[in-house]
């Protein structure tokens, strides 16, 4: 597997400590080993390393002292992989940052255990970065069909048998991550919740309806969604509510962190162009590109959705209403596909209104709605033409 040039910017690690979060198998370890091949590296997934440091976290300080590391004599950051497994290590890390001026990259799949256990998150002394699945900007020739069916976790998108890998990812991840971290007491009800949550992917969540399906209380369901966001397995997209003339829906929407994982949890099978499921996966894929771009570009612009009580809807409203994006997997966009964009333009002054689809060529309607083939939209996004870098 050739090394993929990832878009995330780790240059901050040259001058300060960083947390690098990201779900399992997004490629954190691969990236860190490639960027810092000579760094002092602690991998807490190795049982021997885990036991040694769990028994006596002070060993970390002693080994850094023995290596002669100091503010001036440190070339690479010290890397601790899966740091959430031993929260006590962060006290040693904190001491080494304050008293020895050392730099660390602390990577892991969830800060939840650290926060819940009163873990030391270094009092703002470390930059927080997040690695997500692959993006179109990291793959020279992205296959849309493969991305929508198998998702963009590196092993799944590039692998020979992605279906099998996805199945074991969903099974093992649940067992290891959720259960081993003691995040839930009742694994069968959480398993049922995941199935229900996958069916809500990209939609407004009705807690009461999910609670009925799963057989737990509505507050219990809220808690389960919180586990998904804390372990970076999902994220909320808020409603756009700027100066509404029409009555708007205000509940947020929920998306899983990867199209393939959502498909596997919902047991969707192969997605074919023209199907409802293919369209939903296409919208999810466009959302993930926007989310990755907002993070990796350092712009961190807000992404919202807009929907009125009367049924007008726009998938994504970017940067507080500067740009509206509707994602439709059709090859022949119609007036109906643009209803939401037109309605939103009556509400707010948009710089650009874009329909992203599978049409062969870009065009512009008489009233200024841009119809962009998805590769052209993604090209413009990643070169900074959709959301300009000020």
C-alpha cells in the first residue's frame, strides 16, 4: 500500500505538543510513523508496553531523562499512541512539558475516558487535531462507487475485500472500544441502538422513536448518541437559523463518521445509482468532504442544514450563510432539485448557491444557481474557491 499524502497539517508539532484524535483505522499510527520515523514511540496497543507503563507511569519520565531529551536537545516529538488507555500517563506528560520543555504527540480514538475520569488534558498546553477518513484531495482518482459502498477508511477503500473488513470493524470496534472502555453496561441494547442510529444517518433524530425501537429511555438514547460523538464515531449538524422569515426546523441532524460504516450498520448491501440509498450515501460523502476541509484547512467554518416547516430544504449551509450546497446523486438535475436553494436565497444573501450532482458538465441557471459535477465541486473546495482563505 503506497503512502498517501494526508491533508492534515501537523506542523504545529514542530513547536508545541498536540493531541491527534481520530477513530480507529483512520491512519493515525501510519501517518505518525511516516512523518517521525526516528521519534521515541510508545504504542499502548502493545500489551507489553501497556502493562509496563500502567504499572508505573513514572517510567516515561525516567526514559525521557535517560534519552537526554530537553527543550534544546529534542528533534522529534515523543509519540504516545492510544493514550486514552492510561490516563495517568498525562500527569507525567504534563510534568515533562512544564519542567523539561518537551513536545509530545498524544494520539488516540477517544478523549471521553480521559475527560470522564478527570484525566489531565494538559490545561490547554496541547493543540487538538483530528484525523478523519480519506478525502478526494488525498486520492488522485477517487472512485465514487467504491467510496459510497465501502467508505473511506484507508484499509476499506484500498482493500481487496472491504465487505469482510467492514463487518469485522463494526464488530471488533464495538467490543473493544465501547465495551472495553466501560462506556456502556448493556452491550445488546447499545448494539440495537447502533442499528437504529444507522437508519437515522443524515436525518433529524427523534429520540422518543429511537428509544421505542431500542427498548431504553429517551435520556438513555441521548447518552448513547453522546458516546458516539465523544468517541468520534458521529457528529451533529445544527440547523441554520439566521433571520428566518419562514418557520424553520431547529433540531440537529446526525451523521456517522464514515459512509461505509453507516452502510454496514444499516445492512444496506450494494448501493446502486438511482436508488434512495445511493442518494443518501452521496449526500453523506459530500458532508464528509466539507467536514474534513473545514478542519484541515484550519478555517473551521460552521456547517449547518436548513429546513422549513413547509418542507423546503438545503443540505448544507456553510460559513454562516455564505454558501449553500445541495447534494443530489442525479445525472439530470431538475427544477425540483433546486427548490430549497431558491427558497433559501429569498431568506438570506448567499454568495454562492451550488447543486452538486453527477451531471457530466458544469452549468449555471439564469438566476445564478451553479450546477457542478461532483469532481469539479471537490476540486474547487480543496483549492479554496468555495470557502476562500482570507
